[in-house]
């Protein structure tokens, strides 16, 4: 591990979150690192440690030993679940990927059916990836990006880091904090039990997130005992990730675009302690749920939100994913030069998503501390683009690589769920006396009622 990168990343994360309790050091164990132009394993370890520090502060246990296994952390940033006697789900739609244009490279993100349809509305329906590549090659990268985005799709032209820093939105991202925080008016006094063994037992987390970053955060909160209720719109499918990220949660369907759905959401929110949402910047406000309304419906609410591209600037309401942010911010281009490759070379894992997920969880734990000690509500905002900026400010990468997980890396006993049998890796973060364990296996989306237990 590049210790200077780890220490610097950890310092930036904890200082930006303004953790109040002085923190002793964390013990980093395990060997091996992900090979990358940037310190991905250090990012993984530091974000996990930040969540651990926030947990330790919440429990007022500053001297309790904290350990992060960098080897396991690197694995969890790729995937923690390994199906048994069945093939793993495909991670990408057949047309998702990087394509050469007239003047560079572009990434098309087509995993969601409506995003694929948007791409096809611009480029036409193709029989195979080769035919699609031929059509992409007739466009300039910026023009094609703009056309697909205008059609409601997801695409990102590959830029250098210098080009990104000169870009109107890149300038905006560079000026944003890693954690934007807001403290709200005094709320009714409450007492959190905060048992070290299950610190979030009895707390209710309303989860309006999808794909990776938000679900990673709420999965961790579920592992600490929180009751997590995930809400998805009707018809939403996430086949590649459900078994990975729904561990310990209930998953229900709710249409927030309908009057009945919004009224149901108000009832659920009124009984929630925490709201985590990953809507684009103005989306929840447009449905009638701005910050003031959320606090009025649930006084003292801990409200933490994620937006891929950040909260200001021209792209604040643009659809975004980890792989697209890597293309725009210069990560993929820097990797290509580092690897001397002939095409974009991104990070070995969706590290922006996973790191931001644990930082979201850290912000939730910080907010619960504010609620417990100061009787105030709390809001925080994070973005994948800002996490990318943090990673790119630490350029030292490694070539060493990481061996595949062995039997000793897995939890004892197989995991059974509605999906079948599987093995789950041991969790990389360990705070003495506070195990991260999940009470229920992964759940299919829409399998539960939109109600608290």
C-alpha cells in the first residue's frame, strides 16, 4: 500500500466530514493491491476507515480498536457475492462500452432499457456491437455525447484531466466540497439506544437509491442493524446487482410520480430516522420534497443525498454513472497513457461508486451523532465527480495486482436466498465489539410491501 496516499486520502475525508472526536489510528491489515494508475486500494481502505471513524464517534468509543483489511476491501469494491452452481449475472448490456469516434473515444451506458432505447434513437438499432461501432465512428465524440444525452440517454466523451479542469462543469466540481453539510433547526428530543453490538437497531432508513453507491451505503447501515426499506419505481430492474446490494434490506415498489405514491411516501418518511436518495439534483424537489419539506415531515431527519455530477453547474441534472465520470474526468485517459494502451483504460473496479457509498454511510453516521447529541436535523450531499477529483489528486498507482480470493476470504457457511446459493466475502471493516452482520439474505426488488415492520 502507498501509505502516503492512504494517509492523505483518510485525512481529507475525515477533515471534510468534520468528525468531532479525535481519532486514533486505524490498523490496516491484509496484503495486495489493485493494479491501477491511481491508488484504488488506498481509496477503498480510506473510505471504509472513514465510515469506521464515524461509527466509533457515534458510539463514543474513541479508543476502540479499528481494523480495515485492504485485501478484502479491494474485493468488496468489485463484488462480495459469488453464486454457487450458477453463472454470475452479466455486468453490462451487450452494447455498453467504449467506442472510437472520428476524433477520440466515447462510452455508451446502455444497461437500463430506456437508456439503450435513447442510444438507439440516435444511432439506430444494431444487430451487433460491430455494426454499432461503425455508426459511432462517423460521429465526433462531443456531438454524439450531446445527442444521446438530449435523447435521455447516457454517454461520455473521453477527456484528458486538463480538458476536464477547463470544462465549465469540471471547474464547478473542483470548487465543491467532498461533503456538503447542513444542520437544521432543533428537533424533538430523542434518545438513541446505540448498543455497541447492533448500534443502529431500531432505526429506520428509507432508501431511494439504485445501482451501486447508494445501495452500498444502505447495505452497510443494514449490517449495523438498521431497518432499511428500499423503494423503486414500478418496472425498475437491476438484474446485475440485486443479489450484491440488497443484503439485509426490504425492497418495495412505490410510484412517487403518482399522488397516491407521494402520500404513501409521506407516511413512510414521517416514521423514518434516515433518508438516503440518489435522485438528480432537482428531481426530489420537483416532486414536492425539498429539504424544508423533508424536515417538516420528519423533524430531525438525517438526509443524505448523492448526485453523479455534483450539485451545481451545467451538468447537475445530467444522468451519470461511475464509468461515465471516469471518462469525462480524465481517469480513463490517464490510465490509457499509463498502460500504453490503444483504448480507454479505466479503474479496475467501479471505485468511485463504492468509495462514495462508504462516505455516504459515514455522513449518515455523522448525522445520527448530530441528532443524538445536538437534537438537530442534518443534511449532506456527495457526488461521484467530486470523489473522482479526490482520487485524481493522489496520482501514485501500483502495478502489483491482487490475487483471486481464496477459501479463507469467505464467511463461514453458504448464503441462501431466493436467488439460490452463494458465498459471501468477509466484511473488510472491523470495530471491536461491533460486528457487521446482516439479519436477512438478499431480496428481489419489489418483493416486500412499502411499509415499516
